[in-house]
């Protein structure tokens, strides 16, 4: 299910219409508080979230939703300035579109994130390995990441990036390789979106680019697992 959170009635109707044509079930919320309630009650797979909402700002909506859900969040915003977009990603959004946007592109982005792997069904036997790097433990089967025994609240995007790097710790991944691994090879957007999510991941790993413990920047190329 796709939850469309948009206070402009006409735009919300167009978005839902295109999503329906693409075969998706949808629900709608018009205010920030209604979005949080709908996300909790409906458990959507993807939320298309406008940042300029009445009642609660979109950034606060993301913060509250991330307290109980790791669903994909695609933000839409009329705020074209980069700091506004980065703020949404820093709060836990996975992707963004700036208004006015192509609704067809929005549907393509939704389809792309739905093709990404989600947590494994708890009824299935564990088939994936556990990676341990220093005090960091990544249980791929359970989709859990622990640092010094403490479970980290990572978004699906952050977890996907970390798993990609951990599977091949000696390999340097370019931004495009990470995008294709985590977002899919049909993703349309800026390669530097990776940098924002890596920065968020590092913050949760209690490290910095200047003093990496787990994720190292390879200047001019991309990222790899391990200290510099």
C-alpha cells in the first residue's frame, strides 16, 4: 500500500490516480497528524510525503514515523533549496522529488523502491550470514545491526548501504555501484544522494568521515568497509 500525504487535493488525486493505474493500492492523508496516524494504522510499504503540511511539518512527521516504521519515505517539496531536501533525508527519508514534478517519474520511483529487498519473513529459516566488523554486528537474515551490543535504528536505505559494503569489505564501491545495489539499476536521480545517506549512517555508527571506524571514503572514487 502507498500512503499519499498531500494537502493539495488536486495533486493528491492525480498522484493516486497514476498509482492506481500502475496497480498500487493507496490511502490518503491531508495533514501531518493524520499522516502519522495513518502510517501507524495502515502500515504502508511506501509513503509519498509532502513536506509543507498543516498541523505538523513534514520533517516532524518523518521523525515520528521513524519511531515505529522503516517503510520507504519519498518526500515531495516545493522547497527547492538543497538544505531543505537534505534535512528531509537526514530525518530518514529515502528519496525526494522537487515540485513541480512528473507524476510518471514519481510512480517510477515508487516502483523502484518496492523492488528493493525488505526484511525477511520471520517464518522463513535464516539463510543469510552475520557479518562482524570490530564492535559492529550485521545480521542479514534478521535485518538487524548492532553496535557494541546495542541495536541501531537504521532506515532500509542505510541498512542496504551497510550490507552492500560489508559483503565485500575489501572492495571500493563507486556511488553508481552503490545506487545500483541499493536503489536498483533503473533509479533516476543524483548519485550524490549516496553521500547524504552515508553521512546519516556514519552518525548512527558514532563515527565521522575524518575518523572512520567502519565506512571509509576513498577520495575521488567512493566508499569501502573498514578503517582508512
